[in-house]
C-alpha cells in the first residue's frame, strides 16, 4: 500500500511522526512517502522539529513557501497534482487543518485517490477562521475520517458523512507528547532563560488576535498586567513579531521586566515549558490538548475553540480577548484554582496504532 503522507506546517509534524513510526512496524504492508509542502520553511518551525521528532527527511519537498491563503493553496494543488500523476498512490494521508491539508486532499480526491484525514470532525463553527474552511472541505472529500473525540464524530454525522467513514481512534498529537515527554525533561531551556521559580508560558499567532491592532493591544495589556505578577516566557512567532513592529510595540515589550521574548522554540523545549509552567496562555489548538494531558491550566485567548473536549474534560478555559477576563482567570489559576481536568478517552499514545490497524482492516479500494 503506497501511502503519500502530507505535512506543511509545524502542527502537522507532531501528528505525522507517530504514523510514520507505526508504518515501519509493517514493512511488507506499507510503502510510506513523506511529502513536505514547504508551507513552514524556517528552521525552528520545520527542520528542528523533524530532527527532534525523529522524522525521516521528506521524500519530496514542494517548496511552496509563504503567500496568501489562495497563493499557498494554488501552489500546493499544482505541485501535488504533478506529484500524484508521476507517482500514483493508493492513499493520501493529510493531518490537521493547515493550508497544506485541504489542497492536498482536493487534488487526491479529483484523481480518485482515497483520502484519509487525521484529526477529522473538529469544528469551531466560525467560518472566519481559515482553518475551519480547511476542516470542512477536507472532511467532505475524505474516505477515512479519523477522529480524536466523540464530538468530532457527531459533527461529521450531522454534516452527512456516512458512519462507515468515521473512525474514533484518539489523538496522534498525544502519541508524540507521551513518546517524547521523558526526553523533554532533559531540555535546558529553563537554565538558558534563567527560570528559577514559577512562570507562565505564552504563545500567540492567530490572525484574529495579532493582525487586528485593537484586539492585539487588548491582549498585550493583559500580558503587561500578568508579567508584573509572574515571569512570562513568550516565544514569538514570525507573524507576531511583524505585527508588534508594525503597531509600534516591539521596543516597548523589550522593556517589560518580567517578559522573556525568545525566538520560536523546538518541540522538546516547548514541552518542557508547558510541563513546568504555572499557567499557559495561548491561541494554539494543539497546546489546548497537550496541556490537558500534562495537567497544566490553559487559558485559550480566543472566542471559540474546535476542541471543546479540552474544556469539558480537560484543563482548558476559554477566556476570549478581553483584558479583564484574561487577567481575572489568570489570577484564579495563580491563587490555586486552576482546572484539574482528566485525560479524554483514547488520548493514550496508541492512536497511530489504531489508525494503521484500521487501514489494514479497511484497505483503500483501487
């Protein structure tokens, strides 16, 4: 079974790594190829993750690079079509909801190649999010919808996806987290940053948060208040750096005494920071899941989430972008009232194994 596995951005790498490892356990059954679209091309956003996740060098690198949503989508479709016409596949596997996911799925479907979507069915119900469009379209053309939670199954059924295409397998991102949790303890980022006590961990990158000046300044005001109470570590996404400079706040943040602005960190450093933080403030989808498994209170700086199970069962609290709400919820955590939560079903490190067993049992039709 020749399987083309597509990745393009940092969140994809953690999701594809356990699958690649699982294919290797069945060398007579699978011939996996790894295709990197090049959506993320910065070393800290791409190369370093490949090394730390023990991912093989991509068999194909499409070299798409940056651009608008439409530009990236179009370039990926053109290059994926060329690839799949020159080297036909039995199955195309796409993961997550980034701009590499949807176009790869569309091209495969148009060439009548079965598509498997890992992390299917997640919905924020907010179509202003580019990721929501990617999720909806990808699931609509997929033959295998591998889901992380029961609510994802319900979303797919409600949208008319046949039950026989839906497989509740758990969360491959947690496979990676649990597999590398021990290795992350060897990270020396705490020493490098001089972290001698409690601290908070911050990540921000979503356009809805950092591209809108008024919204971004509201969030920054909350962070300013918090860093007066607790040191904050803030690895700054390239997009966020650009907006801070554009809006005239970059130099200002350098003067905040308890804010540590750093370049994007590798996976092991990120897990160490999450595991040891008093609180995590983020707009990342994956970190909502990781903090739930690590048992760390997470405040999600968004008005909605496609991962409601991290709220109903996990350690996540949706705080929006209002300064007072962010600060008050953070103070609750600092006072010892953060959510404890529990680990959702099948977030146990065996999701990739379930996916591969499913593919062996339900082989793609040629």
